[in-house]
């Protein structure tokens, strides 16, 4: 009979040594991490932050790619804007999916049963980790916006953009477009303001016809304010008044230098443009230079150089000898005899100027994401510290209460109805929770009250702000600061105006105070958890 040494036949029977070394190292690290950093391990914050980083990089690349303008002449900005909306929708969808997966993994481990917080600040730290996850997950769209603005800025330096926008703006005074002064002017007769019709307007001691080029408006860019636009227009008007042809011709030459760089179509040169529009000293005999080869026909019945009201303070003219109406595919178009591709040039530089004029990501957009992050973190945190049943009941109750608030606001038709009901309800749930907490005779409905208190907390100070500002404006005379007959400000209120213009700053302070309140409240919640259910 033969005897076999089983150990010799199966030398790999030691289970511990069968796994690769890196697997064993990972398991050991995971075990140590669980014991040493239970909150970080339980919230799964590190792997999901890495996932969020990858998603942010992806959306940055997508936003960057979507903002690329391959051809200024034929670029479709409508499609670009539509793609941006689609990107934002996908960002929201992915944020929801990532949040659901995270919540499933996070709620699978109950921190209060397995790792009950040993310090007073443990709950606050856990909420901060939840907040970090929510902010990183809800801000995917910001990366797309950042990528788009970085791409637009990469086209050229800010200095070059300002110079070219100024050139395009000045040249637009000599293109088809609106006029500044209307054929009506205000006059005071016997203490009353009446409107009188006119056919000319004054400029530095001389009157010009309303359809004179001296009366033309110019394109405005996001990089400039109204004051700089007015000074730029005044500069061109003064060049025209003193017959400075060299400066006007330089505008046209600089304009074509920019247009030719982008390979834009036109059927005139800078010199021809000068000959067609420059007619010193009245500037009323000129050919209309179109802003594109053709436009859709929206206006009818224009006579040659007729001045027509488009709004209360805007007039325009059209020289029908320089346009031809054609019907193509049952759609009427106006073809210009003389034109430059101004529309695509202006749209492109308006986009670039906007990218340079604003921050890389709009502050209002950031505030929306911050408040969404704080709101989402409070929803998750409230679920964590109470229970699924109480959380669901709280959510239903909150929905019912908001419907009642809406009905009450509609019935009373008072601007402060909703803020007052909001504060009253918050105070009711807060007082109830505090009473139960100090009695320590059972939690009763305090879990539901705690949930709703947490959810209402971000809006507590804003509602106080709305009520206080309404009363301050009402009783300080702020609402009556204008003389409606003359439109002149009778009394200044610098403090109120400062508060009105710094609402975003107050919203930021609200979030900081919210963090401080939750720091204090988390300690109360920890002790509240120790109260028996009944």
C-alpha cells in the first residue's frame, strides 16, 4: 500500500500565500484604514472623489471642444448653444446616477451601529465629507463652462480682443443699423413734459438730419461699458465733423485686416467703403453697407432713406437702391449690393469678449452649485441621523406644508406671506425639537422635526433678510425715492443700495453661518441619538 504525502502533492494548499502580494497589501491597508479612519472609509469619499475628478476632466474637454470655432464665417452658434444645454443636461443626469450609487454604498454601512462616533465633532466631520461629495458631484457642468471659457480665451490675448472690438464697434457706425436720436424729443411746456416731433438733432453747435451717419449707433461689446461706448462714438463723430478722412479710412482698413484674418466674405474694399459712405459735411448721401450678403426679409414698404420708428428711441433707414429682394424655397431674402460679413465677425468677438470680460466661471452659477451641494448634503445627512421611515414621512409632510404655504400666499396676495409662514413653521419645529431634547422622555416626533429643521435651515436667514428689507424700504422712504414725473432721484439711500448690490456676498455669508450652526447642532444631534424612542 502506498501512502501519499498530501502536503507534498498540493504544495499550494496554504490559502494565505495563494493571493498576489498587492492584493494582500490592499486588504491589509483597507483593514487599517477602516480602524483608523472609519468616517472616511464609511463615506467612500476617496474613490468617489477620484471618479468625480475623471468626470470633471471629461466635461472640461467636452466643453472646450464644443466652444471651438473652426470657421467664423459659417459657425452655427445656435448649435453650439444647443450643445451646451445638452452637456448641462448630461451633467445633471450623471450627477444623479453617481449620487444614487454613492448613497447605496454609503447607507449600506450604518455608522451609528458599527462605528458610533466617539467624539463630539464626529457627526460634523461626517457631514463635511458628505458636503464635499455633493459639491464635487453637482459641479460637473461647471467644468464644461470652464472648458468653454478657457477655449475662447485661448484664441487671443485680452489686449488684442479689446483693440479689435474697438475697431469693429467704430466701423459699425458706417454699416446698416439703427440710429440713436429719434424723431421725437421731450420739451417742458408750462411745467409739463410733452413730446415734439423733429427732423434733426444738435451736435456740438450744429444740427444734423436724423438719417445722417452722425446719428448712427454702434455695436456694443461685453468688454465695454456705456460710458466707454459713448466716448468711442463721440470720438468718431468728432473725426467726421472736422473731416478727418485719414482716421475714418484707418478704421475701415483695420476692420478689413481683422475680417481678412478670419477669411470673411465681402464685395468691397476699405477704399470703396470710404467712397460709398463718406459725404462731408452732412453725411446724408451714402450707400447702405449690408452686414451680410443676405438677410431674411422682416420689414416691408421702406422707401429710399426713409426714417422709420422701430421703438420709442430707435430709428433705422434702408436704401432700397442697394438691396434686392429674392424668394428662395418660399422664403424671402434681402440681398445687399454692397456688404461686409459683419454679423459673423461681431458674434465671434462678442463671445470672446464675454469670455474675457467675465470670470472663468460665473459667480452666480457657482452660488447655485454651492446651494445645491449644501441642500443635497443636508438631505443625506438627515437620512443618516434619523431613519428611512422618518425621513420619508418628513418629506411628505414638507410637501404638504409647502402646498399650504402656496395656497396661503395666493389667498392673501401679500409679498411677505411666504417668508413669514416659512419662519413661523421653522420656529415651530425648532421649539418642538428643543422641548423633546431637554425632556429626554422619548423621541416621539422629534426625528421628523429634526429633518424638517435641517432642510429649512439654509433659507432661514434669507427669509429674515426679505422681511427686514421690505420693512426698511417701506418705512425709510426708499420706495418713494423717485419723482415719477421727472424720473429724478429725490433722496439717496447708500446703505440700502449697497445691500441690494451685494446680495451674492450675503448669500455667501449665509453659507458660512450655516456651517457654524451645523457645527453646534451636530453635537446636539449626537446627544439626541441617545434618547430612547419611547
